C-alpha cells in the first residue's frame, strides 16, 4: 500500500494551507511512474466545518483515521490563543508514539506544542506567531527565520506559502529530487526556495511617531554609515545608556544595536530591490554594513539569500 497522508480539517479552517496539502497529496500523478500518496481528509471535531471565505468542508473521515496514517498534515490552527480540543491532542500524541510523521503549516504548530511533542526540539511558525510560541512554550527552540524545520518525524513550517516549501521537502525526502522537480514544474514553482522568512518580516517601529525613540530611529535611519554605539545613541536621545536600552526594547522589541543592524540590512535590501546600477560594494557602504563580506554575513545570519541572489529574486 502506498503512503497514506491524513489532512486535518476543523471549523474555521485556513483554506489556503488546507488547499496546499490537498494539491500535493490528493491529485493523481500518473506521469511520475511512482507509487503516489493516498490521502484522507479527517475532521478534527464534529459538526459543520466552516472554512475562510464562507465555504463548508465535508470531511469523509474522523480522527480514527490518524491511527493508520503514515503522515499527518495540520494546516494553520484557527486561533493561536485557543487550546485545541483534547481528542485532537490525544490523537496526534498517539500517532507520534506509533511513528507517524506530523507536519504543520503556520499556526498549526500550536497543535503539536499543546500536545507536548515539540519540547526540546527546534520548530518554526509564521513570524507573527514566533514570539508567542517561544513565550508560551519555553521548552521549544523556536527558529523565527526558517521556512521550515525538519526534526525527522516532526516537521514545522512558517506562514502559508512556506507550507508548500515544506510539503515539497516531504516529496523530495520520500521520492527524491527527480520526482520533486517534476511536481514543482507542474505546480509552476521552484522546487527549493532560497532564504528564510526573515526576508518578509517588517522592521520593528515604535508605536508613537513623535516619541524620543522614534526621533532617534529617524536620525539613525538617515545616518546609517556613521559608527553608532549604545553610548552615542543615548547621548543623542538625552538619556542614560541603561534607560535607552530599556525604552528602545519596550518600543521596538529589540535592543538598539540589533535594531540598527536590521535597519541597515533593510536599507541594503531596498537598494538591491530598487537601484540596479549600484554594485554590492556601494550598497554595503551606503547601508552602513561596511564591506560586501560583512553584508553577506548579516544577510546569512538573518536567513536571507546572498545579496546578489536577493537582487535577482526581488530586484
């Protein structure tokens, strides 16, 4: 028997992520000449299941199917603040215990987190939920920059479209690169996307545009090439270094030097996207990152493609 993939459905279902799993595993692919997956749509709870946009989903199977599934796909959970129903948590724990592969897209990671299956392991989710996941489940090593994290039998992915990257990774793992490339070609997508979700995260901004921190940020943004330290920033903001550190993190969620590095990388990204006549040396200098080597290092640390590749993708 071919590999059985159970795709969960529940009320207030995230239809894009659900659709990605259906597209990958529910379509027949006779042109591939491999034993393609079997699939089962499983209701995680009784009653009518509503999806985004007002659609209704009728799932022909229940959680009992998880006892037979080789892989279980959990689309984005409907509310990161809502604990999933205990029957669902019990079912995924039992599936994991017998060796099934559990895969989540976006906020679906909270199902595995509440089930206690990610403790002591790396995981990712949409950047909007990463801080909450790390705060509520401190035993999980949250990687907010990754498109997906493969921990063997537990695989988590970032926001909606990153689910496709993760699902293509499963195909590549199960059937090899030749089959994965053929499926990607049919989907009109890259078989492997470079970089991480950090390239899509907006830069932190303070809440009040006229606050001292906002004024300081405007000045730093206008002078990225200068050498800045916490002490020099504190002098400009007319506060002590300790007060600056505290107020800056309260306003942006980041320490000042980390914010400055992200801002410089953001400036470099904008230059690479909009100024194709500038070489990478000039971009690195104008952004305050010093040299192309330093710029490449900061891009890599933030999960971004190399500057030249970033320009080809987004320029």
